């Protein structure tokens, strides 16, 4: 797999759950704008089976390099960004929830989700979506009370959390 195919698959999966993103991109393109992606963000948890190091393996194999690292103390997150020497290739941010800083209930719920993941292909961590059983609304509500991030991850799993337009590359907007 090359990086262009990877990002096409990531985008295609993303717009299935966020169809307005395609509408926005198409709008810019209809105005003859070249839409360049600044970065893409992914979420995971700090379980060694699915942590940042595991999720980033495919990126590293495609020539990405580790950039900075970030700590979001209030949200109990750790993140890294990855960049490619090809300046037309978007940066990728991967954050992970620091499980041991949350309640036993949240830890157990998310660990049980990860326990359901079987053998994975590296692409699964970027396009696989929810790799565990159907979520329950009650569990989701409980997770969101403690962490919006945990609730989002429980529902969506391994898909892009967001894409960003590099506004500095737009010609008709300042």
C-alpha cells in the first residue's frame, strides 16, 4: 500500500460517517480551490495492543517520521504527531486516552472492547471503525460523563476523528 491509497481509504471511510465533509470539500473545489489537507487526527487508548506505537506502525512503514509529542493533562491524553518529507502529505496526529487516570469502570469497559479485537491488519487502525460489538447507549452515556473522548472512541473506534483544510493554501479566501 502507498500513502495515497491509504489516505483515500481513510477519507472514504470518514465521509461515510461525516458526509458533510465531502460537501464542504466539493464546495471549495467548485470554486476552483485546491483543497490540501493539513492534518488528520486519530484516537486510541494506551493499551499496548492498540497504543500510539501500534497504531503508527503503518505510517512509519510509509516513510512518516515522529514529530512532537503533547500532553493534555486536563483531558488525560497523550499525543504524537507524524510528518512526511513530502510536503503534500498531511501530518497525522494520534492521541491516546491515559486509561489508568480514569475510573475502574471506564478502564474495564474500554479494555473489554480491545479484548474483542482479533488479528488486525495495520490498515484496521485507520479505517477499521469499531472493531468490537455493537455499543450500548447506556454504556456510551456513562463513558461520556467521565470523558467525551472515551465515548467517541467507544462508538467509532478506528476512523479519522477529523480532517483539516490547510487554509494557507487557499487562493480565494484569506
